[in-house]
C-alpha cells in the first residue's frame, strides 16, 4: 500500500496491523518519532494524521491509507525551524529529548487548532504527554512562546 | 604568559604519525602527520592512577606511550579551524557535554561555533574509569580540563611566537587565534598554526589558569550543544541506531524476580512471519526477525519453562529490609548518643520508602554487528567500558575485540549502568548478531523495562532523639536499613569487607551540629535486583532525617526554619546551609499568609558538598487523598555554577521527578513478580500535577563546582510531607505518599 509521510509517498508492504510507529522508524528510517510505552499512554510516539495528534504506537498501518501523516522530520522546511521547534530551542526545553518529538507534535497540533491558547488550555493539552526529565515548566513556556512567534504581526493575540 | 615559560619548552624528540607522547606533566600529546592535526589528551584524569598507568612519576622524564595508554579526554585541532573535544561522558539530558565544553573553551580561547563535542567510543579512548554517574562529572573534570586546554593553548602559542616573531607575552589568544596585543591585525589562527607547524614544543612549567573573575564562558547560560539535533529529530539514541541490512531481535526474559530458565524450545516461533532465526543457547533464548513487531510476536511463541523460585510478597520484602539485629555498621558517631537515648528518648519515629523504577522514556536498546573476531555495539549507556567488558565476556572474546559506541541516552537516572544481575540489551543484541551473522537491533518494550531491570531498593529508618530543656537536640540516632544501591554491581568480596553500601547511605548522615549523634546502617540485600536510582539513598535518607527534624521542631514548639537554623554547624558548611535555608524561605514567603487550604513545608539536604534547601507549597484534595504540590522554591549552592540555565534545568527536573516519585511511584511485588508493567500501573507525574519551580542559585566562597543532577532530589519528599503536617497535623512516614496512604493516615 501507499502512505503519505511529510508530503512524500512511500510504498510499504508490511502487514496491515503493524503499528505505524514501527513502519515510520524501522522501514522509512524516520527515527525522530519515538517509542515509549506501546499502549498509547505516554505520547512519545505522537505524529499527525490529517493534522490531528495521534499515537502511532497504537495506530494500525491499515488505518492511515489516504491520510496525510506528518512527523517531526516534516516540521521544518528548507532549514527553517517550525515556530514550535524554535520556541523549544529558545527555552532550552529538552533534557534527554526522548519524549520531545511527541511533545512538539502535540504542541503543533494544539496551535493549529487554537493559535492563542490560555495557560490552562496549554496545560490541558500538554498533560497528555509524559516527560521523565521533568521539563514541564519549560514545555509550558515554550508552547506559549511558539504561539507568540506564530501570531501575525499587528494581530491582537 | 611569561617569557620564562617559553624557555622551558621542551621539543618532542620525534613526532609519531599516530600515537601519544607523554609530557613530563602527565599530558598526552598527539601529533598526526605534519599539518594534519594537533591533539592533546588527559590520561585517566585521576592523578595517582594516571601515574601508575603511565609508569611515571611527576619527576620522571616523558616518553612515548605504549599502545594501551590512550587518553581519557582529548582535544583535536584541525587545519580547517574545527576543534573537537572527545569526552568520556554520556549526555543523558543533564547538559554535561555543554558544561564540559564551556570549561575547556575558557582556557582554550576558541569560538563556540568551532566546537564539535563527541562522546568517545571504547576503542578511541581506553580507561576503565569512564562512566557517568553520581553527579561527579564537572567536579572531577573542572581542573584537569582547564589544565589540558591551557597546555594546548600554550603549545600553540609557542608556534605563534615563531611564526609572528613576537614575544609570547605580546600575543593574545582570542577566538581560535593569536593576535599581537598592540596590533590585532597581526594574527594567526590555530588552524593555520596546525597546518604549518613542523615541530611542536611542549611547555613543561606551571601554566597559570585564569582566575574566576576573568571567566567569559564559565558561568554563562550558553545554549546546549545537543539541542539543535534534538529539536529536529536528528540526534541518534541507542534505540535509533541503524546500519544497512540490520535485523530485529528480542530475547526471552524471566517472568519472576527469581526465575531461572529450565528449558526452551522454538515452538511455533521458527515458522512465524518474518522470523529469520530462533537462537537458543544455554539459558538464553531469543529470535531474530525482519521487523521488530515480528520479533516480539515470535518471542511470545517460544516455549520456555521456568523455575520461578520463591513467590515473594511485598510484606516479606519489607520485613527483610528492617533495622535492628546483627550487621549494623556505625557510619557516624560523635559523643554517646546510644547510651543517652537508651535511657530516654523524647521522640521516636519510623519511616519507610518503597521500591521505584527509573522509567527512562527510552527503554534499553542496542545495535550489534558481531563477527567471529568481534565487532561493534551502539548503545545508550552510562558505563561503556563495563558494557564492553560484559558483552565480550558473554561472547567469550577479549574486551578489545568489542567496540562500544555510545549514543545519546533517552534518560539514564542510573538505569543505564550495566548490572550483571539483570539482562542486557547489549549482550542480547551481540549474541543474536553473532548467531545470525548480521547486525541485530534489540530494543526492549515497556513491560521488559518495568519488569526486567533493577529497582531502587526498599529502605527502613528508625530515628530517636532527646531534646534538652531549651528545646535543643541533645542526642540523635538514625538507624537505616536498605537494599543494595551500589553493591548490586560489586564483587561480593568487596561488599563483605566494606560492610555497608555507601550508595544506599548517601544522605544518611546527620548534618546538624549536635552534641551526640550516631548513624547505624544495615545492608540488607534483596531477592529482587536493586541498584542505583537518581541520588541512590539520597531521597529516602533525607526524607527520614528532614521529616524527623520537623517532628522535633513541633515537639520543641519551634518554627521549622528557626529550629534548623539553631542546629547548624558553625563552619563554612553551616554558613552555606544557613544561606540556602534563608534564601529559600525568604523567596517562598515562609511564615506569611497563604491562600486558603495551602501550607508550606521546608527541608534541607547535603550531597557531595552541594547544599539544597526547598520549600514546597501544597494543598490536599481530602476526598481523593491527593496531594497537589503547587510551588517549590529551591535554593541550591553547588559551589560554582558552570551554566546557570543548565543548572536550573537540572534543579527543575530533579524536583519534578522527585515530586513524581514522592507522590505516585511505587514498584510492588506479588507472588514473586513485579506488578506494574507499564505506565497504567506505574503512573508518572503529568504537567497538570507538576509544581512551578523557582530556583535560587548560590555560590560558595571556595568557588569549587560540585554536583547538581542529583542533590535537589533529596529534600523534595520531606518538604512535601512537612507541608502535609502543617496542613493536617498528620505525619506521612512512608514513601510514596499515594492517595491510599494519605487516606489511611487521615483515618478516612
């Protein structure tokens, strides 16, 4: 079957019930998406399916045909970091960095749906993802900062 | 730089193409083919060991090193101006590559964008003393790194003196070049010096190091060197390692803590989709497949029989780890606390702490490519030399036949230290790779990570004290029992001689100045594999001591802050503790008005010379028994801070991880098995439950840098428990302070 990842079409012949996570990492070599728990609790494996944050460890390959898949590798374009990546860098959020692919993908999905979230909305959305290094304070600041970077100049947000 | 130093320059008699020359001051100088690169390294780092290894003493002449003496850390300067620093330290999120680069750059005088920081493989740099643990990297490398960098700079200066025809004292090192002090246009870069030099001269005199007031890089919040690759997903962790043609492996793991394999048969596994080979050797059984899910599925189909051993229950383990009886070792004794307290103790209390998992977000992982003569292993490890030793032993090879290439670690916290009592992803990948004749990647799933590693041991504490008429502590005794924190990885002969596990007793000593104080430790090995967990005994011991201090303050009718201040030693350490306590209390508004339903608690801790004071502000959902930590103010004095932003990140992380461990995390055993298998049964703190952390960084007058990764995890649990007492007048004496335990304590 064909799947579309970061605007590129890939032909894959894995069994239909294989989790998307392992297809991305092991077959397409997109190791930016991480394995954490395998049961959809921790969020390390988060990618976008048609723009929605989705846990790739519990998403079967058969369910993604015809959908636009986006991974961390697809966030930056022509060497320019996505505002969320830039904000995470500016706030020096990452410690070990393992969960951060999922954190950033979740933040991007949040801001695409809600470009000017309140602190409470950031906390609600981002509480779905675990960070063992305990960088939650910086994640919260970085998501708010990314919203500011993205806000249109002269806008009221 | 004085003229005198130039006179002391000692030419290298010959310049080897590949090898190290030992300078008289114990550095290794490496000169590749003329014009290629200049390198300078530090052998081993510990002076005594370094001399033994080199067969030299300080007075001996230098000479060429044998093939086995490789540097511990080294710099390499290339003609194209790149400067590489090879480090023996694992980057697991603590920012160590950045901090060490800052220390080196301060004396080397190169610009930040010339740098490349690498974690050396076991073949690039030898030395069995490598390893990343104990918050000791900066402490141990601060002086050697600056000395090595300054020496390299002076080697370059001697050549610049020749090329620019200026006296050494008239040349200023700046941004990777020497320039004439009174004519900055007359300059030459380090790269150009390396490209043009035919003969290097090594300064043998004492090279003065900068005074801290001259620091330009040390003490600055320099951005982390590893983050650009981490925000784009390009950073390679052990789980991410890939080579052409690699396959995926999975090994069978014991289902119970004492289980031993009785027999293994391939069953249906060999015929399953994608399976390349079933490997059964001795007590090892695993599969190799074309994909990871296929390997996991085939592993489940192997037919394995186990002797499960004793069906241990949680209560049995707790009874095992108890103070009292034979085997107690006194680790602190002043005055005669025991006889005073035998007569009469004013306050006695017992504390316990549970087992905990490391729960690194990246599970154990390794890629191995092994042929008959050895091979390479890429893995996330804190101790690459031990990894190499263990893999070689498992394959019946010499250590030198294996090259371990360390990757970034997706969390460490002590779990990525190899321990022979638990399975190793590196050994599993190596065995499977050798059997199948192809590179094999083994990445554990979360269930293996929860159930087949080692855990933080149980602890038990009994504290007793007597107060005098003025409410001052006259005598105090801390009795402490713990499963092994360090000795799990030690030869039993060594463990037997020392008698107590100095890892499990971290933080167990009483830091307050009391006329009579005593600490007794019992080593209680457990049937479940136990080992190092961030801070080792620190969290449990400081929980016990600082909770007890609070109990004594209440008994004396004194404010917990004033009570602590009244018991500080009258020395430099006491001054630092006072400064930290007062700074944290002041910022937190200690003693001031709080929102309805909130209370504050205070705790203090020492670890490796780092002083920490924390104030936690909590509220309680009484019906659910859930403690919510809203705010933590931490005042931390690590002596000297290399990177204040990195330091704050470590403190914030320690406190959030410590809050998670204090409130939620517990590994329990039932019928010989670990009950939790994933984050559903082993919850970690989420953002909505995490405190806001405010950090105050203090510096000691002596200016010596000390550890930061672990010390702040000590006081958080007692600060929370003491706040709970302030709120409810009820003591929580058992970690973690789960909602069940809270409700039980409240008599709900």
